[in-house]
């Protein structure tokens, strides 16, 4: 029996951070993430960058280097209150602006103010968005979503310390993989006490060889590669058609790595 119970390196736990709106505080938050070796996804509104010079755009690219730049629509409107034409323009134009900054395809997103309905999901699909985060965290660890365009986080950072201890206590658990997905806005950090609280969250989660620290798009790409493995009927052969290595668990005891483009006999 094969199960998708592990992330890169055979790890069964993942931590990811997701921050919206692109405020001036992002620079300090990125520095905090870099200092502790964790990764974040930053969802930006393209309208803020239309009048920037090439030199200013390069500084923005370097700021988020090592993390992920993702969409948040051009003007932060409620997608579930727009006609299709406005949704398409808000998403697609945001992609165009952010891709000039990032230097790579920007295919991730978060819903401004959590405004999502089935029409918005269809618009995202039409614009080439592969995942989008809601704001409806349940204050618990999460599994990989069945539909990445309705990706619910674990929690907002203001309630994260309710579940961080439980997450850390379960790092050695044999049970299926767990994701701690924390979201927020860096402009919410207004005092040094706010920053100290956030550093407490990050520092408590950092430095574990049992955790994969990933951006949102890295999690999405890995999940897709894992789900696209081609497995023989008797489960004795596994072919990985993707460009990244994938790990699976056999019989709840053995972790197996399948390299990109490789067929493994097990």
C-alpha cells in the first residue's frame, strides 16, 4: 500500500506563511523570515507598482527574493461582487504587473477580503491561477486541499499561538502529514510588542529537520507532482513524470523517493 504521507525529504510536516497587500512592513517581515529560515508568500496589488521605475521594481524583486510573489488583484476589490469582465481584468492585469517584477509566471493568489464564490473560481481558472487562499482559518492544522482554488489556511497569525504548541508536539507523530498555514497582513504589526509576538511564532517553528519550510506555490507544485505519479496495478513500479523528486510512503513504514523522470521498482 502506497500513501502520499510525506513532503520533500520524507518529512511529514510543513510550515508556510502568507501575507497580503504588500505594505511597507513587508521588508521587516521578510528579514524576520530570512533570519529564521522560513518561507512566505506575499500577495500584492499591482496598481501600487504601475508608476515605479525599473530600478524601483528591481528593488521590490530583490526584497521578495527567496519567497513567492503572488496575486491579490489590481485594486483589492471583492471578486464575488464583480461582473466577470471586472474579475478577469483585476486578476489578469495583476499577473502582468507582478510578473514583470518577479521574473517568473505568477500563478498563485489570495482572495481580497476573502471574497470568493463559484464565479470567482471560474475567473481564476480562466486567468491561469492555480491556487488561491481564503481567509477562513479553522485554528487547526490542515491537509492538502482537494481544490487549491479554495485553499483554507490554518489560522491568522493573531491566533497562531493556540495551535503552534500542538503542531510542534506532533512532529514525531506517525499519522499523515500536517500543514501549518499562517496568514495575515504585515501592516497589522504596529508596535514592538506586535513584532515580538510574531518573532515568537516564527522562532518557535524554525530550525526543525522534521519540517519542510515552503512557499504556497512550492506546496501546490509538489502536491500536483505527487498526485501525477503513475503507479503500476500491483504497486511494484512508480513512474514520476514531473520535473521534481517526489516521496511516498509504503505500508506505513518505508519512505521511497522517486526522482524526476524516474521509474522506481519497489
